[in-house]
């Protein structure tokens, strides 16, 4: 048993406010049928996530989230929207009990797993007691980098960082292919869902 005593600090109120805003933005994204609004809300969600990471003292993760989530991903999704309609197709009435059950089961499992997690900031937690201390002690002698965070991202977690870079590169290539970059026709023309009425385009059904 750990003797670490949890002290509620004012930062908890900031965390709760950020989590509440994240939940509200996520609900707005699910309910919106305007794709441009969804893209903008996803950028806001990434910025709120970055602010939440800062409150958790994970500034390096916050920088990555702000740059990739709010920056690069938003630009890629806006570029992809050039070849699609501006609004989502109308929903088909019905329910998805299998998907709902899967989401509830996964959520319940995640909540149950958090019950055994150590208290936030506990110096006796495994991450702070062994692994983190080894990084602090061994970085200076093993990696010629003055910044421990940079050493962890570029060396100890080098394959993970390379994988993240490959994901961004693949997303960029996919958007270029969708836009028809390098082709003569430059993609295909699309019509907005708002241009249709009753399932017929303007000029049809005369």
C-alpha cells in the first residue's frame, strides 16, 4: 500500500473544465451534419486536448497534439473536403445494437482498469519509481542530448516516433491521391447534398 496522500489542488478544476469542454465538442461533432463544421470542431478538440496535456505536465505531447491534431490533420481534412459534398448524407433510421454494446463494453472495461491505477503524481508509482528514474540517470551517459525529453522521443522511443511520422506521411499521400495531384483531370467533380431535393438533382424529374 502506498502512503502517498492525494491533495486536491485548483488545477483539478481546470482539468474538469477542459474535460467538460472536450465532451461537449465531441457531442457537437457527432450531431453535426455539416462536414466543414465537423473539421473545425475536430481542430478545437485537438487544441483542448493539448491544453489538457499541458495541465498534466506533458508539454511535449501537447506540442505534438497541437501541431498534428489541430494543424496538419485539419489541413489534410480540409483538402479532402474539396472532393466531397459539404454536408453528410441523411441518416437512415435505425439502431445499431451490436455497435452500442461494443462501445459500452469497452468503456466499462476502461473504467474498471482505472480503479487499479496509482494516484496521479504518486512518487511511488511504477512509472516514477523505476522507469522514469532510469531515464534520468542513464540519459546523460548513453545519449549525447542535454534534454531528457528529446532523448526519450528521438532515441529510446525512436521507433514510436518514426511510426507517428509515417502515419502523417501516409495521410498526406492519401490526400494527394484523393485530390488527383499530378493527373491531368485533377480529380472528379462533385455536387453538394444541399443541391438535391427529394433525392433528385436540379433539373431532374422535370
